[in-house]
C-alpha cells in the first residue's frame, strides 16, 4: 500500500484516504466564453499523461478534505514531494528524481506486458 504525505495534516497516510484529482497547474483561460471549441477541448480534456515525473492534484478525502499537489513518478508510482494547493510547482533535484525513477528491467512497474504465446515458440 502506498503512503501519501498530506501537507496539511503533516502525516503519511494510506492511499485509501486520498483521491486523485487530475493534472496540477492547469491554468483556466480568463476568457472562457470567447475561446474556440478546439481551445476549450484542449483546456478541458487534453492532458500530458507522460511517463516520468508528473504534477498532480490530490484530495485528502477521508481526512482534512483539502486539495494539495504532488510530484510523482508515473512509472514507479513513487511520490517525490507533496505541497499545498496554491504553492508554485517545485524545482525537483536530480537526486529526488533519480530516487523515484525505476532502475530498469526487474522493476515490476517497469516490466513490459508479455502476451500469452509471445517468446515461447508459439
């Protein structure tokens, strides 16, 4: 089970207490009524969803109920840092990123999916 640090409660708590709330630091257009359908689609639906370090919003649903942000590695699922909503995106050190990055093959979250019959002569 993952332990997630709530920056408001200042405690490491089980992941079951939290709810993922999407990508963090998404700026809402100031002129929402004036943008095109394509611009609205990009704002509302399109997210980076990349491998590596991602910045996300989380909510401590079964605790203080507050939203906060987290830097997490999307492959290893390790949380690098959590910080309060409204704070700027932190500059992460290479050391922090390296500590959360899978070393390579042999790491369950980094293993490729192997389909039945693949590589066994079938």
